[in-house]
C-alpha cells in the first residue's frame, strides 16, 4: 500500500517515490559518488520517513532521475547489447528499457533482495546502513535482469531492435544517412524518376522460375480504377491552378527541382511544402467522402 505522510499544514498525502527508497539504499557508494551532493542522503532508514529535508529530496524529480540513470548504468552490461550506452539515442528502445528502473526494482523486490518501502517504514530503523559492495550488487543484477527481461518480454524487444536497428531510426537529429535517404526518396538529386513494372517483372522472371511469380491481371478491378481516377479528378477541381500543375507534374515523374525551375520557385523546398499541403487536403477529402 502507498505510504502517506502528515504535512506541515496538517494534511495527509501520499509519499511520492517512497517505493524507490530501498532501491536507493541498494546503490553502491561508487555510483552515488557520481551524483550531485544534494542526493547524498543519510543512510538511516528513520530519516527517510521523518526528516523533512530528506523527504523533500525523495519526492523531487531529481531523485527519480537519479534512479533512472543509476540503474541504467548498473544494468547496461547485462542487457546483451554492444557498445557504450552513451552512443545510443534516448529514443532507442534499448536505452528506454535500461532507463526504466521499475522493471529492475520490482524484480529485486519480488526476489526479496530488497525490502518494500512499507517494510522499511514499519521497521523505523535508527542504525546507519552500510553501502553494499559492487560485487554483491553485480551478482544480484546478473541473476535478476535475465528473469525480468523474460517476464516482461523485454528480451524480445531488445532482440528485435538490435536485429533491425539503424541508429538514425531512433534519433530525432539529422544525419548524413537520413539526408541521403530523403534525397533519394524525393528524387531531389536525380533526373526524372521512371519505373517500369513490365521491366521489373521481366527481371524477376529471369532470376526465378516462372511459377514463383504471381503477376496480377491488369484487366481486373477496372471499375475500382475508374472510380479512383474520377475521385482524383474531382479533387483536382478544388485546387488552385498552381497546385493543380504541381500535382500533375509530380504525377508525371518530374523531380521537385525540375518543378521548382519550371514554376519559378527559388528552390525545391517551396514545392515540397505545396505537395505536403496538397497531400493533407487529399487525405481530408477522402475521409470526408467516407463519412
């Protein structure tokens, strides 16, 4: 059950972050020495529940950040991933899992390696608790991390992210890989893109046996194609002349740089903005039509 404290104004409210007090006392001294001085709390259980200054620190966001960073540092060697944690983006699934202390603290508690916050509250110990050794902490983590990963399917998440992972996929920052990808996607550095389905199928036919290729019958679903084309034409009538021309040129395979030059834009970014607005308008047009 959550621990409640009586405040100075007489109200009784929940003691925020009290469930992490046992996990704090489980941190080795070497880890705590990396932290700001204000997070070096007395190692007396009684003070965590009766000292107003200690309580204020435990209830702070800084205390939670300490738990996230400290346990990420401790568990990282046991997650089965390569490289230093600092080389991973904060958006990477592996990084996020490492910085989720709830998994590791819960497993330590379930295995009775840690007391619960309620147990410590009821004990009211006044003695100073010694720091656990790094070796002891490492031994416990080596046991509980695989168990926690299996229990919560974290090993599957990490394996999938590692197998399919490109660092840029989980990073909000720009990179050369991202820039090159988008240039190829939008054909901003190529001549007019052309793609022949017939040539593709012929190439596939030469590489594989004919019975492995399922070529669709282009004569089927003609009615759906006609209806779709009619919808596009109706949508185009609602655009202004310049947007209509941009849409048609792009549909014909013109690159954005070629369209920009034809329509006197300074660069292709202006064309890209118009295409995004046209796309958003078409999406709204389709959704309104389905209502």
